[in-house]
């Protein structure tokens, strides 16, 4: 019996081939007689136009019969156990395309990456050259390529398409495409600060970054640094690849304040470095953050001096929020305008390093390089500076007066007998140890010295001098003085006038004092007195005379040159009727000329008088020309002698006191410094007359 099942099977396989080759499509046109059946087919990807139908009714009948058979035999599957025909007979040719997005060299991709495209025809796509998972939806296909299956770098892949239903699928056209895959993470290092180092809060953290292909950005806190700068890194096609060496290795920096705070402890900072496609590396670093300058103080000496003058140590405290680095001082002697350099006093500034404190947060510092032997009494200014590890500097200033004290010891104390050697007024070239209270003569420059045998040479620098008044108050040295010998100045202050004259010379006493190690010994005083001449001249000042003769206006009895028979002063002729060996006397030659003309003995009862003595005489004019040496009283016995002598004196320009006042002597004067001659007295215009 004939196997109808096999017959039908063969028939249906043949017809299924026809169904695969032809796409029957009925178009009903206007007019039944012109109906046609356009059929589309694809041969070598070429579309063939429709042809006229061959027996419309026959094909309809055949198709109906075929559909009925298929419906009656549901176990038959199209294409099952088909004989191995050539693929060209039963596998349709297809076309596959690849999308432009993400392709190299324009773009770069991250692993895992992806590729996609479109198909025309039947079948599904796959990618060879890498391992991945592919899928399709209609005519769209895509492959997600895993990191393990996709090589890093620029690699070319092939997109294939094969039939889904045919036992022997036919490969479609296979285009190629290239993608650049960055599968590695970028790397970063930090060059500043060192790990565990110290940095200012206002500084930047700096480092370097590298990547196989292209860096993106580094993030720290709320801030980031972009390696692309102003360039745009993406568009609709994906991540743009610039192929630029400056984007493979570059420096970066971010503010310290972005990742840290002012805590004063070791802090950790985390940065995230990403490349262009998003591969990310975490970078961790630790640092101390310095926010403020150090603080330093001076505790010794205090404002009132050193606690122990024998040990003038300078000490204080310093602190910083992170760590101190260095402490130093400047010490200035304000009195001498000089600085201590650690071994000696020098002009200009000098810095002295103080040991200790480095690396500490807080410390007590001390400087003991200055000893009592390096100091003298005076005012000292001390500045202290502290620097921390990042270079911030804090400073403070202190001032202190230092009173040098010495201790002589019991043996030296009893053995010293300190005396002032000399006191000299250096303002004058002669009679140097004298002065008056006149404003032009009231400064004494003193050269004082203790006998070398009385004080050890090593203690000369420990000698101090003071001045005290004797008969009136005195001035003081213009500045503290010391040393042996020593020069200093004393200003004599103005004093009130003395109507009757001063009872004694104006004077001072100079004292020396030797100090050592808390002990001291004072000297006996050396007197500074006006000499006899200035004591006489001081009377003109004290008694407020209109004219004050200078030292050159006076003559000394020991140096007077006798012009004739008139000795300066003797028992019978009192040319100097004052109380001193000095007198203002300029009329000696005139008196000698009068005597020669007179021809007889002339005894002078009164010549020069010092003001204080003149004021003690009854009926004496306080401004008498006698106090200026411009008058003399000549004794006479008779009125005729008086009249004769008066006429001769007037002829020599004298002013003569009237006979009614001085009948027993002739008062004759030549007033220059004294008040002028009275108009009624005998003189050149008034003749001599007896009462």
C-alpha cells in the first residue's frame, strides 16, 4: 500500500520551500479580469518585482487545500527533518549594520561595554572576537560585552548574522567595527604634603595622576579638579576620546579645606580619581592641618625687673595648635642702643636661638646665656618669637628695668676706702672747678675718679656716682653715670636772689659708690665749691646787681702790677677795700697821674668794695661805683686840700662827691659800669666849691 503519509510529507516540505521563497500577497484591483498576485522575494539581497498570477482560481484552491491539510495534521512542523538542501534554497540572505555610537577613534568605552546594530531579513546577530551576551528584538540587536571577554584597548570585532530556523544557517554580510575599551583603573599619588605631614589650612594638596587612556577628574569633599579643563567630555555618541598625552599623566591640586577641618589632630582625607569612562580609584592620605600662628609669652623678667638680679634668666611659654619648630629672642639695651648677640653687645639687631620646643605643642622655654656681668643698670627690651612647622610666626615683647647690684663680701667691704680723686669743670679753660648760677655758667662737667689704689681695676665698671647740694639745692647728672674714671654733667638750677648776699660759697658734694653682688660701699664726699673769685661774682647775682662783672674784669693782688706809688692793698692805702683777694680796679693809673700833679701824699681810705661788704657800710649807696672799682676815697686834712684835690680830679674827668657830704675825704669816681654821675656833683660842668 502506498505510504500517503510520506507522500504528503514530501509534498509539504516542497511547498514550505515555496512559502519561504514567495510571499503571496493578494491585491484586488478594479476589474475582476485584471486581478494579479504580486510576490516579493529576496535573492542576494535584491528585491524582485511582482509577476502576473497563473491561474488565480487554481492557486486559491491549492492554498485552501494546503491549509486544510496542515490543519488536519498538527504534528507536522515546518522545516522538520527537511533533507539537506543547499542553504541557498532554504536560508535567506540577510544584512547586518553596526551603530556609529561608541566607535573608536571618536569614542572610548568602559568595560563592560556594549555594541548594537540593525538587521534586515530573518535571523539573529552575534559578535565574534570577544565573549559576550547578545540579544535581539525584532530587527535590532545588541551585545553586552563582559570585562573578561572584551580586550582592553582599541580592538576590531566582527558582527555576524545567522538564520534562526534553518538547520544549516547561512551567514549574512559581516561588517567590522572598532571600539576602544578602558578596563583599567587610574592611579594617583600625593606629592604634598607628605603622609602624616603638616599643612596650612589655606594651602592646596598637590599630586599626580595617570591613566592608560584618558583622565577624568579627582574629587575631594565638595570640590573637584577636572583634567579636561574647558573641554566637553561627552556627546550623544558617548564619551569622547581626545588621544592627548596630557590627559594620560597630569598634576592636580585641591584645597586642604575641602577635605579637612581645624582639629589639631592627625586627619584622614579621601579622594576619588576617575578616568574618562568612570573607572574609579580611591586615594587616602593623612595630615595635620595648621590653622593659627603660635602663641608665645615672656614670664621672666616681669615689668619690675628680674626676680633674682644675680641670675638674669629669661623664660616663658610657647604653644601651637599642631607643633612648634623654633624659638628665638632679641635683647636690646635701650640705654646704649645695642643688642645682645649671644656673646657680646653689638650695634643693630641680633637673633638668639633658644634651645628646645621643636615638635612640641606646648613648651616652657628658657634662655640663660645672659649673665649679670653682661648687664648694667638700665632698661632692656626683650622680644620673643615662636615659629611653627608650617612657618607661621607669633611674637611678644616685654620690657624690664635692671638695677645692677653687687656684693663685695665682708673682707672687701671693710678694706675699701673710696675717695673721689678729682672733680673738674671742663667748661672752662682756667679755674675749671668753679661756676656761678648765671645761665651761661651753671653747667659743670665733672671728671671724677677714684684712686686706683682704692679700688680694684675689675670693679671700675661697678662704680656709680651721685651729686648732692651743700648750701643750696643742686642739679643732678643728666643720665645715670658709672665707671672709673667717669665724666658727667651737673646743671645748677636758678636760685632766689639774696638781698644781703650768700653767707658762703655755692657748692656740691660728689659721692662714689661701689656695688657688687648685692653689697655696696659708699665713699666720702668730694666738695665742689666756687673759688674765691666766683664767690665774689656770685654776690652780684644773688644781690641782683644790674651789671655782673666777668672773671676777666677782676685783678688778683698776687698778680697786680703797681703803676706807681699806689700798692694794690697795704695797711695805709686800701685800694681793695673788699673781703677777697680779687678786685675790679681799672683806675690805678689815673690816681697816679692825679698824685703826680697834686705833689703830695695821697692816702686811699677806700677803693674797690665787694657788694656784700659795701651793703654793710652805713650810708653807702647799694649801687656805688666802688663795687665796680670805679671810685676811690682820698683822705684830706683841710678844706684847701679838699678843694685843690677836687679841681685836679675833675680836670681828669672825675665825678666828685660834694664837700657837704664828704668833707674829710675826696670821693672821686669815673662811673662806667655804675650809674652816671649826678648832675649837681662837681664834674666837668660843675666847679668844685666849699660849703
